[in-house]
C-alpha cells in the first residue's frame, strides 16, 4: 500500500497537472481608449506593465495589428493577451492560405474573439483581458469591445479599465460623427492625459496606431508632457 507522501507525489506528477493556466493576473496593463473619426479609427494605450502594484515594465505593446484591416488593444494580463495574439495569428494564416482574394475583416475577428472569450469563461479558465477591436474594410468603420466573460458590443467610442470611468465622460461630451483626424488625436491625448494624472498604473509613454481606409496603418509611440497649473 502506498504511503500518503508517495500518493501525493504521484498525483502531482500526473498528466492532470501537466499544463497550468493563468488563474490570476500578474503582469497587467491598464486602460485602452479608442474612437471613430471621419476617415478611420484611432486607438491609444500607455506602454506600462504592472507587476502587482509595482510599475515594472515601461515598454509593453498592448496594441497590435491583426490582418490587413484591424487593430486590437488589450487591458489586463499581458501573457493572456499574447495567447490571444497566437490564436489570431493562426486565424490570419489559415485565411491567407485560401488565397481567395478575401481577408478577415474586423467584424469577423470581433465575432471570433467573442466566442473565444466566452468559451474560456465556460471552462472556468478565462483569459483575463478586456479587448477593443477596431478596423476599416471596404470603407466601413468598425469598433467593438469584448470582455473576459464574452460580453460584447459595438460603439463609436470605447474605453477600458479606469478609462471607462474617467475618459468616457470626455468622449461623450466631445465626440461627434464628423470628427477630423486632428480633433480625434487631440481628444485622445486629452483622455490619456487625464488617465496619466489619475491612474497610478499609467506611464508617460503611449502607443497610438492610426488606421485609415484602404489598408493604410501607421503605429507611433510618443510621450505627453505634464501640464502645469
């Protein structure tokens, strides 16, 4: 008869413990803010990564391109976001292999992410992220959000994390359908500056991808100056 210690060791070495998932977020990113403007999509996020309450990393990219038409931004656990990007890279690769002159648009990717997040939630093994998916395909702008439990919606302007409380009032007050590129950038910078002042997890370094019609995308990183009284 095996002793208790031998039984315990055998259990720990069994296949049930071969793969471990993230059950609690460790390295996390804070708010992402996005909006539609007259000609495309604007999105912004700072590049900080917090290890618990310590602002450990200051060059974490939380906004990535997806295929030809879309960009994705994520709040929450960085490693889970990397896993999501692995899923998306596989989907984009499989789509390209068809070589049918068609490519995944933002609506299809948003729908796919909704299923992925809801599926993982049902397994009680969620991906600890809130995602914003924006894109332009055939002149049609799309901006949507997916939470870690699969809740999803589309909107003209979206913010995650603290931005949902601090940036959304600014967006509701100043956003309009005919927002120009310059006005959109100014509004985003205003939101990110408020978050920089109020969110202890934010850093003074931002990642801003600019998505235009006709598959034109530019990704820039820059800082904001603190304003005096």
